[in-house]
C-alpha cells in the first residue's frame, strides 16, 4: 500500500473510491445483523443466514442486495409484507459514506484499512445505543483491539512517534490514550454519584464512592476473566463469570422491549446517576484508535454536541432532569469528526494561536 501523501493516478483513485463505497454498503448490511442480534443476546454467527425480524423467514440473495433490495421491494418484506424500517437503508448508506470519506482522507494506506474497521464498529455502537441504551462490551473491546493492532503495526514499521514517555517508560500511544479517556468518563460518572448523594450526608457519599469504585474494579475483572478465558483455570473464576453472565442476560431481555420501556426502566433506577460504564469503555476504544490529542478533541465535540442537544430538549420540554439520553451516539459523532477533520482543526488552532 502507498503512503497517504502519495498522489495516485486519477483512474486508480476513482477505482479505489468506488471499491470503498461498495465495500462500505456491504459491511453496512452486515452491521444491520449485528445491531439487531447483539443487544438481544443473539449470535452474529448463528444462524449463518439472515431472516426477517417479523416473520423470521430466511432471506435469499435477492433480498440482501445492499440499498437496491430495500428500494426494489418497496420497503416491505417479500414474504410477510410488513414494512421494513428505513434504519436498514440508513445504516448501509451511512457506512458506505463513511468508507468514502475515510478513503478520501487517507487514500490507499494502512490507516484506511484500520480506520474503516474502527468506523464500522462505531456505526454498530451508535445504533445499538440509540435503540437499547446499551454499548456492548464486545464492540468496545473490538474497537480497542483494532486501535492496539494499528499501534503495533506502526511500531513494526519503525515509527518511534507511536510511543509516549511516561514515568520514564515508553508506553504505546494507544494504551496511554485509552487509559486517560476511560478515566475521564469514570470521573464524570463518579461526580454524578457524589452529586446525587450530596444531600444524604458524608456517609452516603463515602458509601456511594466506595460502591462505585468497587463496581468498576469488578466490571474490569469480569471482562479480563471472560475475554482471556481465565475460567479454564479455576471453577471459582467460571462461577464468577457465570454470575455476571446472568446480569448480561437480564440486559438482553430488557433490550427486547421498546425504546420507551427501556428508557423508563433506566429513569426509575436510582443507581443510574450519570454516564454508564459503557461510555467509559467506548472512550477507551476511541483513545486507542485516535491517540491522546485527537481523542480528547473528540470527547470535547461529544460533550459540546450532547450538551447543546440536551439543553434544546430541556427547553422544548421534551426532556426532564431524569430523562434517559444515550450518550454513546454523541461520543461516536465526536470520534468521526476528529477522525476526518481533527488534525486539520488542531493545525488551524495552533497556527491561529501562533499568529495571535
């Protein structure tokens, strides 16, 4: 592959652009499967075929042509004639547009390969969180590993800029940025716990803080045990993982409800006093892919966009203080803005600041 700064012949550039869009809409079709099955506890590998969510009839190749089948069938299932949500068309079109933009920015380069994979995971997270108020750990971990793999590959390419010196030790940029971004969101969540406990006295604050920190430690211990397959080492670890899996099944059952029912359940839960821990894991994944400066810029955009929309909802009386609002989509939008325009914005700011 070539460096992104290399000027490609126009014919090759156009062919690459067409291929990027084609791959994008095809990946978008697969993401629709992920968005539907994953939060409901289903497997993206079983069954291996696609089916109508309403009548569960197995779909044929003619039903699965990205974008075209949706339009040709008139937005209706061929078998039960139930309307098909515009969401399916939108996910495919958005993914194709994202691949188009990333190729336009990075051309034929290794960055393009890793970033389209990262973008694909972000699209799935965006729509799952919009529907179910859940950011699956599997997707956040996948995005995190993509960033780490990208970092390792660039280190293998002998790029010393991929390390950050911290406490006298050279750390991979992906890990440093992931830890910093996760800590920022954990701190915001902790601030929410303290705020809602303030009137209950110091003991309640201390108790809530201790429970919050213990919950974070327990969550990361579970994820480590699960994804490193430590359950094979001890029956006690297997039992520990199984207890957490029971809670995951409860989340999957909740995700099967309507969006309004999920939001109502969250609003009635007094333990929900701020951002969910899934936001912190997503922030860590973004840090692993964008590194520190761009990931912090993306978090700034996410807070800015989320704040503006939340204020607008409050002013229009469409939301109240305890209204459940998924923050994951704002994090995703901020990450995409930084991915495509972040470095240009930082360069402009530094030039402007220097001139001032």
